């Protein structure tokens, strides 16, 4: 594993997959052993906001605030 050359690592998962969760644990355990100052950040949007998240990542929103407003509105109306 040569992850030390990267500043950021993105990991996707299947939420109800035991295999995915075990792989994440293995990855995080290994990384934290190499760097005790490891920072873990989680993105937790629900499925009803996925289209808005995809649009934001493709640059369809003018600002982060606009994205946050739209995703919060979708959450409230969902």
C-alpha cells in the first residue's frame, strides 16, 4: 500500500455490505498505523439527495451555499 503519497483518499461503499465494511476497517486500520494523525471525514447524504449531489459535483450549481440550500430543501420535502 503506497497511500502515503496521497493527501486524500476517497472510498465508496455499498451500505449494507459486510465485505465493504470489513475492507474499510482494514484500510483505516492500516492507514492509522502509518499515520497516527489521520483525519477521517464522512459524507452522508441520503439517496433522495443523490441527484443534487451529482449535479453539484458536475458543476451545475453556482456555489456551495446553493448546493447546501437545495440539498436541505430536498431533505425537507423528501
